[in-house]
C-alpha cells in the first residue's frame, strides 16, 4: 500500500474537493431527480475519500470506521431518495423536478 | 481476555441511555405490533406511541441520566436532558394532535407513521448527548431520514379514481393527494445536500484534529484556512436544517404541502435538534474558532430576521406565513447561540457579564416549541372543519388560508382564544411565554456586546407583529362570512387535537405568567 504522507494527502484532498465540487455542480444544475441523486452520491464519496485519506495519514482505525458509517448513511439516504422519486413518478409520470411545482416556489 | 474486559468497560455508565433505549424498543416494538395486527384501522398504535412517549418523558425526570457512557462518546448533562425533554415533548404533542389526521389520511398505514416518528425522536435524543463526530452524524441521520418519509406520507401511489374511495377514508382532492410527495421530495433534496455539506466540513475537522472525540478535538484543533472552511460548511449545513435564511427556501413549500400535525412536529423538534448539534460543535471542539463562526452567525441572524419578517407579511396561506415567521424565530435562536459563543471568560471577569446565552437558548427553544405547535394545531383544527367557500370542488380541502379564520371568535370562542394566545406568544407580547423568551435572548445578547443587533431585532419583531396580529384581526374583527357570502360553519374540535391545544395553551399562559421557575431550571440545565 502507498504510505499516505503530507504530499499524497494533499493530492487526495484536492481530488476529494474536485469530486465534491463536481457533485455540487450536478445537484445545482440537474433538473432530473435521478441526476440530482447521482450528484449527491459524488459529494458523499468526496467525504468518504477525505475520511479514508485522513485516517491513513493519522494511522489507527478511526477514519476507516467513520467511513463505514458514512457509507451506510449514504446508502440509507439514497434509498429514501429513490423511494421519493418513485412516488413522484407514480403521481406525475415524470422524474423531473419541474413536475413537482405545485407548491409555489 | 483483556479485549473482552475492554468490551465491558465500554458499557460503563450505559444506564444514562435508558430513555434512548426505551424509545428504540418502543419504535421496534410498535413495528412488530403493526405487522402482527390484523389489517384494519390501526389507531391503537397511536395510543401506544403516546403512552411510550409519555413514559419516556416521565423517565427524564425520575431517572438520573447524568454521567458519561460509551467511553466518553455520550454525555448526559443538564443541556442534554433539557433537549431530550423538548424532543420527547414535541413527539408527544405531535402524536396527540395528529391522531385524527393520521387516521383520516391512512387508516391502515398509521403504524408506520408512529414508528417513524419514534425513530426520529430517538435520533434527536441520542444527538443531544453525542460527544463524538460519528455518533453525532449517525444520530443526526436517524433523526432526518424518518422525517423525509413522514413528510411524503399521505399521498402514496396513484389517485384512486378508478377503484373508488377507500373505505373509512375521507378522500382529499386530487391536487392535495399529490402534494405530500412534492413536500417530501423538497425536504429530502435540501436535507440530503445539507447533510453532505456538513459532513464534508466534519471530515475536515476529523482530519485536522486527528480524532472523532470532542474532548480530544478541543485540544488538537488549532485553526488555519482549512478549519475556517470546515466551520463555514458546518454552519451552512446546519443552517439549512434549522431553516435559517438564506437557507430557508424549503420551509414554506414543505410546510404547505405536508400534513399539518406533522408540520407542527417538523417545525420545532428537528430545529431544536439542529441547535443542539450546533451548540455541541461550536461551543465544544470549535469554541476556539469563535471569531469565525460568530461572524457567520451574525450574517445568518440579520438575513433571517429580514427575510422571515418581511416575507411573512404577504402570505395568504397561514402555514406558509408560519413558515416564514419560523425563519424569523430561528434568528432569535441564533442570537442566543451568538450570545453563548461571544461571552468569553474575560468578559465575565472584567465586566461581570453573566454567561446566560445557553440558558436563554434552552428557554427559547421550549417556548418556541409550545407556541409554534399550538399555532399549527389551531390551523389544523380550523382546516379540519373542511369548508372553503368560493373555490372549485377539487380545491375544497385546500383550506389553510387566512380567510378561513374569519370570525373564528363567534364560531368557536375557545379555539380563537387559544389561537390568539399562540400568535401573541410567537409575536412576543406580554405575558405569553414567547415574550420572556425574546426579552431574555435580547438581554443576554446586549450583555454580550451586540447592541446594534438587539435594536435591529427589536425593530423587526415589532414589524413582525403586523402579520401575527393580522391573524388575530381575522379571528376577532371580521364577520364569519366567506368570500362567496356564505356563513362559515362553527368549528368543532375533539379528541387528541383538543387535548393538545388545551395543554399547549395552558403551558403558554402558565409559563408566561410565572416564568421564574422555568428560567431558573434553564439556568441550572445550562450549568450556571
């Protein structure tokens, strides 16, 4: 395994920040709810990458344990999100966010 | 052998999780009961949830929950116990006031609603004592995920036009049927993104501090640009959750679309939980970054007060109005947090300032919970009368608008009086409980040296009285006549909703007249 020193950590953090920004861009620009969920996943994976990188840098198991928990949280969150998208599709026959515009705003 | 011994050592002090354990067993137990019960009206599960929440609330008074557990990841102190009472109390009233509405919306699926609500309350009570980043985030998600499902609960599947009406169920209009799904989706998208944003900030905190324990982080975090970014992301993420402007855009839509008793719960409990999380992070491991986060919080306060008070005025839908008023109320909560974070040990020693910020926050959250839940239940009581003149048939039950309150005084004097009490408390008029909460927050903020903010908040609150009194005017000064000239019917409230409104009104008035003991209790809970 590659040892994570300061330089490698920096690279990993930049990669994580890029991933996060990409995901955020997707969330802000996508009109399709599936696309939104994919953006959300990218952001969550940036968090996981950060945690793993920091965990390896500091040593110990804290970072890995934290990552396992965040992965589980993301899975639960996306599962709820997909259920809501199915609900939207059943009522509006569309997964577009614009279909959900009954409430003002 | 020693690994086993260590495993048992981690269980030391586990008894302080008694209330959380009770809630966990309750939630899972109700799920089993729900599955085992024959299909049909499952109203009895609501009574079960009510009983268990009542037991949990009593347990916070009778059991000694102070101490440390899970090797320091979980702490029971006055703050945590006070927060637990708010969460469990909000859950109790949420169930009590929603019994009829839940049975009306989905008589056969009631069980899952109460189970989700208990899970959410469990997440909040765990959050109140979390002193570890992992536990904080897991309990925060345990709180949030059920809320998304509960917001969408109601409009499941296709509108049953071919199959005919479901027995035992009052059919809502088609438009209303589809609304909860939209409300849930909006709450979910904003909530999920804000969680990930906060989580990113927390991953940076973990990386810079090298630990997940708050006690360790408090000594290892030193500062720097990366930590500033982390603090900004954490504050922004949780500002979404508590619905403080400019992160409030989900608030009015979700409030309007979701069922009113659920909104009563949503508008107080998760917000108090968001404050609990902010207090633990910002006054705990991030206390050294106070210069950064107080600046951010000042911005949030100013924008929340402006947006909340000004946007509430033109709202015709009363749930949207209460949503924007809630944004302004969050400004007050943040002011208490600001006061708690800006009074340093130096101020206390040199100027004799009392560090009361945290106590005012606890008192404010309790006062806000009582009055805001009461206001939403009043809306539910009026809306449940189910009559909207001058509207097409398929919007008949779209009845949360201001005109439905016209002449409520002559239609149902007691309900109008309770409603008046709740809006006066939210508006901060003596001698309702909200008055003392606002005055105390302003006094502690003045002592912390934010005179200009106090003046601005007082002025905007006075302006905010306009929309609160608009409701009072509609109830007391207008004739009980609808837009189409028909006389509005009397409003009959019964069952759980009546009991919830009466209890909340008594609390609003009782604590408003005798605020001393509760304020003293808040001081003790805050460790003063």
